């Protein structure tokens, strides 16, 4: 609402000629858009909601990582390392995968994860959440993956599979809006990114889709 104060988000991976840049689809979610973003940030659910793909119940530990505020607003979570049985459609075996999250807007977040074929480079997933109501939203996915042994159709199927597992979890969270109070929900060390996200929303006075701090 109002006049934009920032430029459109820049995604340099989309300019790389050796990547598939794929529209991962738009999915309606009966939950606050802020809940959708926070779920995207949460590594703790990977071993259980995405077991056998993005996580394994025998490797559920979320190791300590770094969270920092960005100049001009937003946050970055780096140094994230998590065991994944099938981190991408071309992964041949399980491995510890490096993750980096960047939240530039309350409803916009990017994930960069090490590519299994070229580990010195990252694949990118961007999530743009469109709030339709305080407890309803549409999640728009954009993926920029290196083309090694991959095709666009497989990439779309992978994105739909993962978000299809998240959707019922999101829609059954109570309350559907995201609580911003520091003591509204219990947090542990692995929730460092979520805690920073909620603090940023409080300081930015984001209220739509949230349960404000009393």
C-alpha cells in the first residue's frame, strides 16, 4: 500500500544462462502469509514433514547457525547445515547441505542451498506470498536451479511435492495469524531465524496477518 520505498527484489541467479528459471506455481493457503514465510524459515520441521526428502528423523538436529539483521530491514540466516536424504531432484545420496536464507520483505524470502553437482554454487528458491486476508494467502514460488542432469518438469514436480506437504501443516496451525509476542509461543535455539523474523515484524509495526504483542 502507498508509494514503494524500495526497488524490486534483485535475483541475480535468474540471469545465469546455465539455470532453469521456473515458475513453481501459486498455491492458496488458508493461513496468514506471515505463517507461510516463517514455515519457510523453519529447518526444524524438515526431518518430520519432509522425511525421506529434505530430512530424516534420525538426523533431526538443527545445528547452530548465524542470524543477522540487514541494513534497511530484513534478516539473513547463514551457516545453516542440515542433513538431507534427497536435497534436490538430482541428488543421488544423503548429505549435509548448506542453506542460506534472506528475508528482504515481510512477505518475500529467498533460500539458497548448495547444489549437489556443483557444491561451490547454490540453487535458489524465492517465495513471494500474497496476502488475501489476515488468515488466507497465495504462495508464489520461483526456482532458479543449475541445469545439471535436471529438467524443468522434474523441478516443478519437486516444488509441488514439497509445498504440498507443507500446506496441511500450515492450515492446521492455531492461531492462523502469526503471534508476535515474545512469549506467545515457546522458542528454542533452533528457532533463531523465526525469533528474529517475529522481532523484525514487531519493530516494523507489521500488523496485517499477525497477532500483535499485547
